[in-house]
């Protein structure tokens, strides 16, 4: 087993760990460990909510979750020799559940506390607990399904520079200002509430807590991309913005559907990640990888070959209004069409919503040029069900 650089105690909140992690992005959060290029090591992670969700049948913890706490991340890890302009190469060697914590959760956030992709249709909180059986998972809350997970870190990224952090905060404040009272909010702006910043205290803690970017969205540094295929064997090329790169990670998912549509939508879990790191000097300019990371998927994923595929187009389901090549709307319609079908099989809308968010469904932009409609598709692997679900 590789050396464990970051270990977690699941009975303690992140700030009480032997090495506290963090839940904001800022270049001045101190590294917890340093590694050389070529190193292999293990990082343990808490679930993204810092243990707020319990293995029971009561969804009130999903309803009342403190989203200002998320995401609790393990790190930062300093990579010796990494400098701005380099590429940090990160290989995911292995990933899995911590011993004694072989379960995960998914949920629907209440509209007034997080919401989700279909929050106008499903505004109330719901929860599903998933038990792990090796590579497979089942849920007592969504019966009749069993599938292999494609386990991955929902969030992995490097620290931003001061200049990049200022750019993030400026553009996201401008977005929120266009509709400051929207529910859910248009973006999560810096907020010192429930902040964890490693070992920092005093005035430095207060400064960084006020400036640090929330970890909710993906950005130029990687971050919360929720890419289900970023699993075992994947290689990621991160642009480096600060000395040491300062790599952090968390939000491990046992499984997830494309889009993670319910927001608390992958099967969230505590777990470990085994990594290998290296550096390509001057790689950002050499390969043009300057705006966002690039990754090469690994060879390990569930092999499902038969799907039932649902289409959606750019027409609003409430008003019937035609929109122009709106892929967001088209994917929403594909998801809603799939949910309506699953309801005919006996599932509630909430169960179907969570299933599409957790199972290895495949989302696609199938057409983006045929005016006025974009066409998006959502493909459900039929073998995950314990019966034939095709129309007869």
C-alpha cells in the first residue's frame, strides 16, 4: 500500500483531524505535505458534507444540510518543483471505500437549500442510502436495481493564483448581481461561515475566509467537475498557477450518472485515492493547456451494452416556448422524459430522479446545429434492473 499522506477519522469534523483539510480555494492555504515528482501516495477523504448525512431512512439531514460546509477537501499537497506554467500530471492508481464505511448516500436538496437540475419539479428533500457489495451497489430506497460503480473523485484540483482567484470572485459576483434574490442562488460567493482552512488561525484565517472561493463549481483549476469517467487508470493534466501546485481532492462518488442531476447526485462516500504525480516543465504553453485541465480516461468502467435512450429538445416544458439550440433545456427534457417512463414501472418521481443521478447513465449532446432545437439524449443501461424494462 502506498504511504498515507492524509488520514481521516470519520468520527471527527475536518478541523479536528490530525491534519485539517480545507473547504475553500485560496493560494495561501498552507500545504499539509510535500512530495517529489514520481511519488506514489494515498489520500483519505471524508464525504463532501463532512459527515452530516447518516445511514438511516430520515431525509431531514439532506433537507437541513449546511451547504456552507462543503466541500471538505484533503490537502493541499505540495509537489516539489512545480511552478506556474508547468503541467501537473496526476494518475489515479486506485480509489475505494474506507474499511467499515462501505456505504454511501444520494439525495435531492430542497429548493430553498441547494436545489438541483429539476428543482422546479422536485422541490422537496429526499434521500437514498446505497450499500456496497464489492464493485456493485444496491439501495433499500430504490428497489429492483443493482449496478457496478465507476468510482471517482467528484472534485480534484490545484490552487488558483491570487489573480485567478480575483477573476473568479469578480465574474461570479457580477452574475449574482443580475438576480440577487434568486432561489437557488446563481452562484455561491465567498462566505466565511463554516470555513475550514487547514491550520490557519487568527488574522490570516479571517482574511482568507473572507476571500476564499467556494468549491461548488468547476473552474480553470479543475475542481468540482463531477466527471464519472475520471476513475481508476485516468491521467489528468492540470495547469499550474502557484508554486508547488497545491493539489487537493475529495467528494468521492461510488457511482454517478452524467450530469449528477440531483446535485447531491453521485453516491457520496468517504474513501481513499491512490495517486502518482509528475511535472511537465513549461507544459501549459507547450501544449496549450491553459484554460482548463485535460484528462485521459482509464481502462476500467462498467461494461453495459444495451440501453434505453430518451431524447429531449429545446422546448420549455412549462410554457411550450421554443428556445434556440438550448442544450441545458434539451437535457432537462430528456431527463424528465426518462423519469416519466420510470414512473410507469412503479417508481416515484423522486426515486427515478435519484436513480438517473446515481446509476451509470450516459448523457450526450446528440445534435447542436439543427436550428432551432438542440437534441440531448440520456441512455439508461437496461441490465441494471432486475426485470425487462423495455416497452411491450
